[in-house]
C-alpha cells in the first residue's frame, strides 16, 4: 500500500469504481487526494473524536494523509467509504464493511461537529443504505455505538434501525431489508 507521501503527491488512485450519490444537500463520492486538509480540519477535534477512540488527537496532517490514502485504497467491493461533501467541502464519511458471505454490512458514519444536529448524518446514511441494498445482496445492515453516544443512537433510530442488544460499552442496532 502506498504511504502518505504518495497521497500528497497525487499518485494514489481510488480502488474500485468511481461512484457518486446525490441527496438534496450532499454529494457522496469516493475520496480524493484533495481531501486531506478538509479531513484534518474536521477530525482534529477532541469532541468529534470523543466516541471514536480510533481517531488520534491531535489529528495531524500525517494522520489526514494516511486516512485519505486508506479510504482511496481499500477494496470498494467490501469496504466502500463515501466522502460527504457539503457546498464543496468534505465534512464527514459514511462507510460500510460488507460481509458478502453473510449478506450483511456494518454501517459507520462521522460528521464534522459544526454540522451536528442538521440531519446530515441521516441524509447521507439513508442514501448509502439505499445504494447498498440496491447494489449488494444484503439482507441486513447493522451499526453500533458507545452506549453513551445519544446522538449516534438517535441517527440509527431515524434511519429505521431497531435496537438489537447492548453491553456495558456498546449498543447495536439493525435494519433488515
């Protein structure tokens, strides 16, 4: 896999097909090397990363380059990650981890804090879910979050997902076709 220096030099090409989904307000597309600064800007926020323990803080340019490179090079067939673009600016992601053998996919989403509470996560995830059910042989999409992450739980409920289970740290919601 190419490293971050390659991403900044523009030599990484997205793996899989180029795809765009459009909603009323958003463009959902594959990542581009031009996304590094926007990714760094919204992910370098301790409150944004509070429930996303895998996101280092501070989130440096090197982290942003690695993040964009990863999203450009993961196999689209099983790990599609859509860049959420609002008014020309990258403000978040919606991703899937598709398990073709079990006809399931895990849904993930992350939106810049400046855009919380505006329905953007629901709008973006709704489009990706519709695309996933239409283009993959999925019976179910599931998502999980920290038990205390009330905003994320509310997104799952607005997506029509139903509560499945929880433990001391995590809740799981499911959406069946």
